[in-house]
C-alpha cells in the first residue's frame, strides 16, 4: 500500500513538472526563446572572456604585488563588463518572464542606475586604454603631445578618476528622468492629450541628454585612433626612406593598437545604436520586440570586445592558447617584454 502511494506520488510530481514545462513553453513564443538563447550564449561567452582576464591579471597582481597601468585598466574594464552582463541578463529575464515586475519603480530604478553606471565606466575605461596606447606608441614632435607622453601615467590616472566621477554623475542624472517617467506613465492612459505630449517630449529630451554622455569618450577614442594612424603612416614613410624593413616591433605595436581601438569603436557604435533603439522603444507601439533586439546587440559589446583584448595582448593571448590546448603555462609570472597592447 505504501509503495503504491509513493509511486503514485512520484507519477504526480512528474506530471506536474511536465505540465509546468508545457505551460512555460506555451507562454513563451519563438521570439522569446530565441532571445533567451542568444542572451544566455552571449552572457556565457562574455563571462568566459572577462573572467579569464580577471583570473590572469588578478593572479599576476596577487603574486607580484604590483601591476602595470595597462593591465590595471584592462582588469577593471573586465570587472565592469562582468557586472554589466549580469545587469543585462537580469533585465532580459525580467522582460520575458515578468514585465510587470520589471516596470515597477524600485526594480526599474535599480536596473537603470546599475546599467548606466557600469555602462559609462566600461566605456571610459576602454577610452583610457586607447589614450594609453596612443601616448605610449605614437610618436610626434609637437610640444603638447610630448608633454602628455612624458606624463602618460599621471594623465591616464587623472582620466581614470574623471571616468569614475563622470560615471557617478551619469547615474545621478537619472533622478530627474525617473520623476518624468513616472508622471509620463501615470498620464499615459488618461485623456489629457496636451499634458501627455508635454511630458513625452520632456522625457525624450532627457533621453537625448543621457545619450550625450557617450559622446566625449567616443571623440577621445576617435582622436587616439587617428593619431595612431598618422603616427604609423609617418613611421612607415621613414622606414621606406631609410631602406629598412617595415616589420619591426614599433610597426607591429602600432598595428595591434589600431586594431584594438578600431574594434572598440566599431562595437561601441553598434552598442550606441542599440542603446538608442532601446531607449526610443518607450515611445513606440509593440516595444517588447524592439527592446529584445536592442538588448541582444547591447550584450554583444561587453562580450565580444573581451576576446579582442585577449588576442591583442601578448601575455593574455599566450595564456589563453595554453588554456585551450591544456598546456602548462610557460610564462613566468610578471614577465614582460616591450610594451604591447
């Protein structure tokens, strides 16, 4: 009798779990499943790449009790992107399974503040890395550039402090936007058309101002990229005039830095476009699909750029290849060659 009861109970639990799975499958359409699969894939890839950077540079920092400025920036960049990926994943899951919870005031504010702070910090850290590569590798005789080059460590450190303050400022600037959004949502279903459009335009202006926070790092990164290209062109011309080979260490360092900064600019512009799409979706009908597309593109930036950083850094690249082939590390901790991005 007792065995029959236990077997019946197991059968009931199995059927209940099966019914729950079927219910979830019925609730989620093909679009939601594709969104969840792509989000989970990019999240895992991003955690793998950024986690690897954290592990290698963090262990080297712990063993040697010191770290180079470039490794320090890359390590903090990876950490900020890990947090950003978690925020994006939580936001995506809430969007699919519980949109009402996501739109609650406290939950929305936590997500937006976390997203804004880690987003701007990540972008500014990548910009600081671009400036560091430019000042370390590029060669110009202009007095201003030479002054910056001689004080490269101090310049980049001040940029890092400024990046932290600007990231905090961008997060604090959301306060007024939250108030406008709550009023906008409150009158969204009323018949007060004039007030509706007034608050809608005001909320749109707030979004434009949020977008402008991304322009300074974009301009600085573009300047670093063009300076590196000019420096490489000048270096190649001097090599041809002297009749020497163009494949020396300086040329390779130029090319690696240009590839890293160019990849950052490409992914950042893609990320910038996704950010505009996501924020503009508040004013469009049927916004769920638009937000999903925007969030998928958004996650591609912190996930994909980490592997570009790994392949562009000689130490990280060597350790990554050794890890893939399950070989013991031959790189002595703290060993460095010439500066290389």
